[in-house]
C-alpha cells in the first residue's frame, strides 16, 4: 500500500512571516480590547491559526512577539519615540501602524539573532497589507532609525535603507 502524498512542510521563513502577521494582529487586538497577552495568544492559537493561512504560524515565535512586546514595552516605546520626528508622538500613530512598529522594534531590541534588515523587510511587507505607500515609507524610515540605533554594528559603512548607493 502506498501512503498518500503529504502536504509539503512550510519553510521556517514562511512560518515566521505568518507568525509576525498574527503577532501584529494580536497586538492590535490587545490594544483595542485591553485583553492580556496570554488570553489573546491562546485565542489566536486555538481559533485563528487553523483558518487556512498560507503557512501555519510558528507558535513559539508568535508567542515570543505577543509576550515580548508588553514585557519590553518601555524600551520598545522609547526606541520608537526616539525614531520619530520631534513633533510626532507614538499615540498619534494609527493603532495598526503602532502594532507593526512595536512588533518590529521588539525584534530589533530583543532578538539580535535575527538580522535587522530581515526584520525591516518583513514588517514593511506587513505594512503593505494594511496601508498605502506613504505609510510604508514612514514605517521604513522609523525602522531604519531604530535599527541603526539598536544594531549600529550591522550598518557600519552601509547606506541608509532606501537610499541610493553612490
């Protein structure tokens, strides 16, 4: 008897991309509802992870984002605030963009095992799902400033993200 073909396993990259997207959505839900990280994470795992996403999210990575952002909220918000223009405040930013920036800043501040450029590219892609090109450029600029402040060694001699090389 021949075993039926199995569905191909999704790559770590695809599973992490799905976890990042779910993490942003969970952070957004936490902000709107006031629910804690554990409650929201459990809801996502039990109900939303099975809703036919392209790749099954990496649950461990998802939980690291959802638990890590509130745990490191002060440092994360400080990093974001430091990357904003003087006349901008974090609370002025749309709540979905705030969730994106917080998730990305968490990785930049607390996950040195993930290259800064990977973090930036992944969250800019997520931003494209929810916003227009102007908002993507805004997120790109803020993440570039945070990454250069938090991970300066990764950017030695490199042009700013989005700048043309001379």
